[in-house]
């Protein structure tokens, strides 16, 4: 199968309807290692500046029948950073057997849930990827559900929706839950699980600057500058930085880390570029929370996280609790960020299943009132 950069399926549509979540095209694919019906999709969503754009993704419907009440549940899964170049699209990596987070998708499919995975803006379709832009990432996670309902067999109207992701995927999932009440009210959102969430990108870039993951700081700069489309944002780069940014826009995550190990000051006109007034304001606007989830939230984080400081997860949990969101916050004994993704996965999906069971119990008993709902919530989150 061709990479997105040479595959006509990933070409930008000549014209697009203004409605978000509209399916533009689909094609069946085979995902090695999975027993399911897999469909690559292109659909509309809203960019950071709210203009309508096209994004690609994949819809996975398990072969097993759904035996629960009502429609088969749908999990919208957010992947961690894959890179800025369009060939790093999860839809392409799934179809070629190279997707590193396949095991997490298998966990959901084995429960009989459909799974949708957005590529996000600029992966698959012409890039670069707008890495770090929370609003468009969250909207795409919601809009691929809308598009799947409209254009993929086996995904039904009214299906209960779950959100899950780790690292940048967890951040996009959090943005999706925060915006769902005003952006996609018609979706039956049940719960959010998010791990290793980089809620404050300035704090993350400062924490990794000059270390082995320093290249991700440059990736954040490139992604956000493209997302927010303000030419003044590029003024932070010196001549060497502009050349590095052009290369970074084409790389996968390994290339970003290996090719750009230098501190951010190497590329910028300031020693601490995240303190530039224009950039500081933008980074504040990109912090979570950016809205109030109306569903229970499960947050998990490695105590020894070497990319995203664990304190950020504690702060997000406290912020949600101050909004009266029901939060379960777990700190893992994992010694680094990547290990935390694996160590926390089983508990996260088990918690999501418990929230879904509570929702389906209410669906089974239409006479259950508010008191019953509260009792089920308390039981499932105890």
C-alpha cells in the first residue's frame, strides 16, 4: 500500500461541506493482526481557527456480535505523538502492520467495542501535523465518531462513546471530553480515560529541554505555529531554527528525537522561548482544562515520568474536581513515560468497561431514576 504522500486516497478534497463530521470517502483495508472489519475514512472536522478541514482515520468493527443492550459501543482512541510528517498517519501504520499502539486497540476490540482512530490534522492528508493543538485534536476524535455513524456499517446512531488515549493522545481525548458538551452534544459520551497527559506544554518543553527528548520541543513549536496560522509565531526562530523546522515538519517521532537533540535556544532568538509574550499567551490558551467534562474521568500517570511531569496530572485532577467532575486519579510506579503507557493500560480499559456497564445498566432499566444513577456511579468508581 502506498504511503499517504503518494496515495490519492489521502488527497485534499476539492471542496468540502461546512458540516463537521461529514464522511467524504471510505475504503476497506486489512489491518494485520486484527480480526475485524477495517475501514479507512476521510471526513470533515474543525481546525484550530474553526475553518472546516479534512482529516483521515480508521474505523475498526470487531467480527464478534455485540450482545449488550442497545448499539455496539464505540471507543475513540487517541494515539501518542507519531511525528509531523504525513506518512506517520496511524491509518497508514495500521494498514502496514507498523502501528505501535495496536495492542491497546486489541484490548477494546476484544470486548466487542468498535474503535475509531483519527490521524489528526496533517497526518495522512497534507501536513505537517499540528502537534500540540488540543482543540483540533479533540474535535477530530469526536468527528470521526460522527462520520463513522453516518458512513460505516456496524457503527450506529446513539452508540455509547468512550474516550481513551495516552500522552498526546490522552491530551486530545481530554480536549474531546471538555468540548463535547458544546461541540458534539448529540454523542452519548460515557467516560474519559487519559494517561500521561501533557496538560501544560510550556512546562513539558521546559522539562525536556536539552535532554534526550528535546526534539519534541521543536515539534511542539512547529505544530502549534501551523495550527494557529499567525506568521508572527515564526519570528521566534533564528535562521538555523527555520531550517530545522522545515526538516522537522517531514519527520516521524524517532527522526524528531534523533535529529534534533539540541536545546531549544539553539533554534530560537530567546534563551527560554516559551517565555516570549506571544508564545506564552498561546501556550496558556492550550492548557487543559479547556472546558468541563460532563462524564467521569480516569487519569493515570507514571511517578517517574521523564517527559511529562507527574505534577501536571495532579493539577488536572484538582482542576476537574473543582468543576465537580467525578475524577479517579492513579499514580503508577512506572519509572518513565513510555513504560507508564503499558503499565496503566489494563486498569484504564477496565475502568472504562465499568463506566460502560453502569451506563448499560441504566439502559436496561428505563425506570431507574436519578438515585439509581448515583448509586451505579458510586459503585463503578469506588
